[in-house]
C-alpha cells in the first residue's frame, strides 16, 4: 500500500494517479471528504486525516509499504513558521513510532540552508526531523512551482502588468510543473531500494530555466493581449504581499525567500543531488492555468451582479 498525504493537491494527485496507472494500491489522505471524490474515482482508498493529528497520521500509515509526506504552508495562519513546525513535529511523531519501509518527503530547492532563506528554512527543519527515522528515505527537492504564478495572473490579465519579486526581470531561475514533481515522486516510490544510512536526495526542475520576462511574454502570447513585467521595488514587497492576503509574518517569510532567490541561494545542491528534469514547459503550464483564472473571473462577475 502506497500512502499519499496531500493527495488532493497538484503534486499529490499526480503521484496518486501515476501509481494507480502502474496498478498499485493507493491510500489517498485528504482533509475532507469532498477533496477525495476525484481520487476515489480513480480507485484510491480515501481516508481523512490532518497532519497535525498524530493519531490520525498513525492510522493512515498503518500497513504502508511506502509513504509520501509533505509539509503544507498554512496561508491564512498568523504565524506560519510555528504552524509548520507543529505540523512537522506531529507527523514525525507518528512516523517515529511506526516508520514505513520507504518514505519520500516533498522538499524544496534551498532546503540545505539552515537559515536566511525565509520559508524554505522550514523545509530544512522538515528534512532534519526526518533524517533519524528508520526508513529508506528520499528527499525530493523541487524548484519553484510554475503554478505559483496563478496568484498574480488575474491582475496581470486585467492591467497588462505582471508583478515580480524576481530581480532583475531577466534573471533566469529554476521552476517546475507540479505534475512533473508528482510523476517523478511516483517513479521514485516504485524504485524501491534497500534501506541506507543517508537519504537519497533528488532534485527536479524544468529542462529550461526562465525569467519573469519570459513569463510575461508567454502570458502575452497565450492571452492575446499586451503584458509587461514589473520589477516590484523591494520596499513595496510587504505591502504587495499583504494586499494578496498574507499576514505580516507570512509576508516576511516570502520576502526573505525572494531575497535569497535573488542572491542566488535558492538553487539545486548539485554536489549531493540526483538531478532530474521535468518535461512540462512554461507555456504548457500557463496554458493550463489560464482557463481556471478566466473561469474564476466570470464567476466573480456573476456573483457581483447577483
């Protein structure tokens, strides 16, 4: 049995789907029953559990051959760092008592740094807490997800301006499609290896690095309207993030992350990683996002009229 936490998310759903196509039994762990409907439709055993509930996590991993674990970022929490640490501690406590033979943790580029990288420092903590477990351990470190641009696409389409915290706008940075991360995770889970003393570290990014200007140009092509990149001044970052609904502490973590990005600290740890490359292009990823953004805009307009 392969147990996938966060199975309703972009990465988790891709992993569960790939494992089901390979004929494996999958237990998809979600937080509410509605999230599990699509997973049940592809033959997953759907269970409800919260990663903050050690007993629920223990029940979910019971009998597991392999487990895929994540540490979700709590967008609405006043203190996301503290919330993430509690989530990590609760889930690791369950794994410590009944470690599965194989464990894959979804991590991030830059997780090797213990400090100075904003929210990515939580993934360093995540990896550190998992290392002592008696499991064959894989850390799958992914570059920035392409679908993160969905947060600013509505404003970019409306105003023709794409705000970016990547400085300068023509700086190339690694990114990857969530689907490619999930499918690689399934491949790694199926590639069972004997337990070893050091974790297997695998990195994934797209075959080509992109810049914020590339994103603006690609969006312009797909939308059929002018879109220019805007290098948001550093002094305005927190205000922009607050306007997107992030609290003060969350905004600071994101600002610190992009400071590290722009300083070149968020990248593949090439010396220790097995490097893999996703096949999804930026254009393909944005083309998938646009209908959802436009659909949300139509729904919002209808709600406003009603």
